[in-house]
C-alpha cells in the first residue's frame, strides 16, 4: 500500500509542467494490475510462497472527464476535416452513430448495408467468433449517401 502512495506522490521520473512528479490514479492502478499479475504468476510457478499484492486495496483509477464539443467547436472541427474524405467520413460516422472507437475501427465495408441504411457492429471484435453478438444500427440518410459516394471497389478489402 505504501508503495502505491509513493508512486502516486512522486512516481514520475521527469517532472511534468502540470503534474510535477505525481502519477495519476489511473497509472497507479495500471501499475498495480501489472504487478499483481506478475506476482500471481510467480506464486503459481512456485518462485514465491505468497503473493504480496493479495488483499491490498486496489488504487482507484480516476479517468479524466470526457470533453464534449459544443456546437461551435463541432462546426469548427467538421470544417477542418471537410476536405479529407477518409477522416471526414470516419468522424462523421462516429458523431452520427455514437459507436465506440473499437467498434468504429473494426468496421468493414461488408458491415455497411446501403439499401437498408444500416451498419452491423460485431460486439466480440472477432468476426469468426460464433458467440459474438452483432448489433445493427440505423444510419442517418446523409451518412448513407456519403459512405455510398466514398465506397470504392479498390478499397473494399482494406
């Protein structure tokens, strides 16, 4: 427990302008997780008799609050990417569907049903996983049009 307190207070080697030598709670939590797993493996391999991280309170992760763009910031952002077809469609898809980053990055052209105006998202991340669930989301008409215009037979299997 004391090690985690020291890490949080002065675990950063190089001083950061905003945070000094402190580590975030999330970083200390990640260190604990990695250390705990290493000690668990050492115990299972009979290298150590007891895992010293057992029954130690896990430091709480404290992620930063998400920053939500206001209307002006969103307009400015969309204007900045408007001339880049790939990034425009990527972020427009994200903004209009609410898909998470992993879901968005896992999309393939086969997931886009132009006729139905939908995107099929595989929840497991593995297309060959028989237990993976797929959720079909409706897509706003302007995004269907944009994706249809962007779709290029050369890009189908990227």
